[in-house]
């Protein structure tokens, strides 16, 4: 009887943990994109240029990238819980600074720091999963976090539009501050320390970054970092190019485009759920190969159709749906393997993962329109380039045939769980 109660309690605790970590994974994408519908208001409010306002988005992405690279390895030395609480608290405070910023300069700096504070939830959340779970159990939970993180950018502008319907752009950041306050409370109540003192790295920040350097000397880990990073870069090229493709080229209304984008996001989500179910039955590298193969096939098919003069809405949508479905397997599979290969320094591995994600994504985002106009072909070519780089990294560096262990040999949970 007691054993049954203990199991139920453990499952409830794990469920609450994943819910809180899911919220932490979503809040940074929301902070990045939720205020986008209010750009024209912000330009008017600060009497500034659109470029200066767009710089606030770049600043947030830079903060997210740098914050993950720094906070991941630092958490290997100091523990997870205190940094999570500090990150959520600072995110809340900086959201209020953004809401009441008197000038665009203050706003841009606050966005940079807000991104860095919000990165704690992303990078340390993954490390907490690595501390507490291994094998298929970790894969399923990381798949959940990846699905949330990929879905949040789709929902964020919609939520921002709803907030702007009742108030100014400043209310968006008040809402983000409220979300941060809720997460501080949830972390305090439901997220215990997952890295006990005896498992922490000694030597402070210097030792933490030495650990990160050691990880970068592992061919397999670097290969999977590039597989994941290039895959995410292709996804961001799709995200920034698709509005122009479907609205300017194919004449969809904003509502029609939103439906297309949401449908593709459903494909990503369903594929992520399928990955979570298959992770206990198939090798992770086999699933990764499938994900990469699907993205490459979809991108090659799209470029071939466009090059042959077949540029129709249904064919383009079908190819992009296949592409986004492939992302739903590629991203959680590569994330799980990266954290497993770097299990001796999960915070550092998570920091590298987050850093390369946002660096390559930021580099890829403007490329579909780099030649002056964004077309279906320019978007497809950029996407194809990055998925081919992802495949090349898989073959030459990650080497899936030598890859990750069979699911039958992997534990369900670590002793720390």
C-alpha cells in the first residue's frame, strides 16, 4: 500500500516538475515574440525608428544565447534551484522595466537583460531533466519541453494581439512580469534542487568553462550540436520567410496564413509526441536519422518543384508541412543525445545547446530576404542549405551507426530521481 502511494506521489511530483519546466521553456519564446504586434505602437511611443525597435528583438536573442552559454555551466557548480529562482525573479523585474521604460535606449538594454534572465529557465530546465531522468524517460520529457518551446513562438504573437486589444504595448510586458511571478512561486514550491552538493563541479566559473571546452573536444557531441543547430536555423528561416511566401506570393490573408502556420505547428507537435512514444522502442540515433531524412526530402522536393515551375499553394504547403514534421523529430532527438553524451556536465552541455541554437537561428532568420525580396525559392534554398548542413554533420561527425545506445540498455530514471 505504501509502495503504491510512493509511486503515485513520485509520478505526481514528476508531472508537476515537467509542467513548471514547460512553463519556463515557454516564457522566453513568449518574451521574444509576444510584443511583435505592438512594434508600430512602440515606434510611435518612443518617437523612434522601426530599426531601433527591431534592435530590441535582436538584443533579447543575444541575451538568450549568452545567458544559456554562461548559466548552464555555472549551474553545474552552484546547483540548479537558486539560479532558477534568481532568473525568474530578475525576469519579472526586467519585464516591469520594459513596461515602464522612458526611452528606447532603456528599453533595448532591459530587453538584453530580460533575455539573459529568461535563459535560465531554458538552459537549467534541460539540465534538471538530465539530473533526474535518463533513457526513454528523459527523451519523453525533453520531447515535451521541445514541443512547448517550438509551439510558444506560434502562440506568442496571437496572445500579444489579444493583449493589445485591451491596452497598449506596455501591458504586454506587465503580463510577462505576472507570468514570471507565477513561475517564481511554482519553482519555489515544486522544483527541488536536482544537483546535490556532492555531484557539483568544484573550481567555480573557470572550472565550469573548462568543462565546456572539454565537451567541445568530443566529436560526437559537436556533431549533434551542429545537427540540432542547423536544423533549428532551417526552422527559423522557414518562420521568417513563410509569411511573405504565403501572403505576398500566394495571396493569403493574415488569418489564412495563421491557419497554415498553425497547421504546420500541429505537424511539429504530433511528430514530437510520436518521438516521445518511439523513444523507448528505437535507438535515438535511428529516430534522428529519420527526422533529418524527412527534412532533407521535403526541402529537396520543394526546391525541385519550384525550379521546374510548379509553384502552387498546395504543393508548397505540403512540402513545408513535411519539413516542420521532420523538425518535430530532429530537434528532440538531437537534444536528448547531446544531453546524454554530455551527462557528466549537463549544465555545460545544455548551455552549448542553447547557445548554438540562438546563434545559428539569429544568423539564418534574415537570409530568405537577403537578396532584396523574400520569395518561395529564396526561402526554400536557405532552408535546404541548412538541412543539408545538418545532414552533413550527422554523417561526418555524429556518425549515427556508431551512435547512441539501444533503448533496452538505458535506465528509465537515474538514482537522483
